[in-house]
C-alpha cells in the first residue's frame, strides 16, 4: 500500500482516493494535501475571497451574457424540439387510438346535431 504525507497537516495517509483528491498532473496522481485539508483550504479561500469570487462570477456573467443567454435559448429550443418530437412519437404510437377517439367525438357531435335537427323538426 502506498502512503502519502499530507503537505498541510503532515499526516501519513494511504494514497487512496478516499484520502486524497485525484490530480492528473501530480507525481502520484493525487493532490499534495489530503482531502480534508483541501476542503478546509477551499472553504477558507471562498471565505477570504468572497467578494473576489462574487465579483468574478458577476464579471463572468457580464462577459458571457450573450453566450449564456444563447445557451439558455438553445436549451429552450432543444426542450421544445424534444417535446414536439415526443408529441409526434406519441401521435405515431397512438394514431389509431387518437383517430378512433376523434371519430367518436365527431360522431357524438353529429349525433347531437341530428338530435337537434330532429328536435327542431318535431317541435317547429
Ligand atoms: Zn491534510
């Protein structure tokens, strides 16, 4: 079993993904500090740089506004297409059922109207 000493807390830990975050450019394929230290560091970093981070996010949004809104529109379009595809598929799969239902509805309406005309014929 490989062991690795965390560069921050100096604990000797098994060099597994449980203890260390994978890092493709590191010597052993893991971060030099253990997961706990990385999480602590990351949390601390976010706290220390909260303004910077939120500014960065805002800036990112500003810089990529068009891109982001385009993506949103694209997603919407994709959803719409998927939905209409689904509708088409549903129609294809239930074509007979739908046409029977439509015919039924049509007949009912027809029936109503003939009843109506009968009704009006009889009572007029
Ligand atoms: Zn550590």
